[in-house]
């Protein structure tokens, strides 16, 4: 499993949501790879950062839908990203979501990992994601 995981950028970088460098120095961030993706010291810190980022989409940007999250998160294929993320959450892309709700944040992080890393998302379990989200 280690050899498989090491070939998947999000897993190798402890950054399963593939956050890119935006100038913020996140807790546990230890570098940036050559393609501009963040590298974290632990998977817990790599899961905490997107939860904070998503929560701030609501607080700072007024985003309240899965579609809004997907369009803010991804710069490519936003329609598919929105549809896939909404399907994973079991909602319509335009349905309102509460980005302060830890359960919603946990599912959004899980859905983004699934979108970003495909089958590699199964390398992470909710018992890893939920505690990281709980600490935001």
C-alpha cells in the first residue's frame, strides 16, 4: 500500500484535497511541491486546513451552496465538480448548506478527497477526517 500511496500526490503530500499555495502558511505546512500543491507534516494537518478553508468560504465569502463551494474550490471542470460533490452529499448543487456544521464539513472534505484523488479516497477513513474537522 505504501508504494501505491506514494504515487498519489494528495496522499504523498498529506494534502488529500490538493490545496494549492495561496500564500497562507497553514498549521503543519512544511512546503510546496513543484506543481504548487501544499505539503503537510501530518495527514491530520492536511485535513484540518481544507475544513478551515471551507468554513471560511461561508464566513468570508458568503458561500452557502455545494455549487458555490465547488466553483470556489476548483478552477477546472466546475460543473462536473459541483455535480459530483452534490451527488456525494445527496443534495442538489443549489441547496443551502451550513459550512459551520462539522458534519457537513466532514462530508465536504470527504467528497473533495473523492473528487481529487478518486479511489485513493478509500485510503482515508472518516475516523481520520472527523477529528481534524472537529479541531477547526
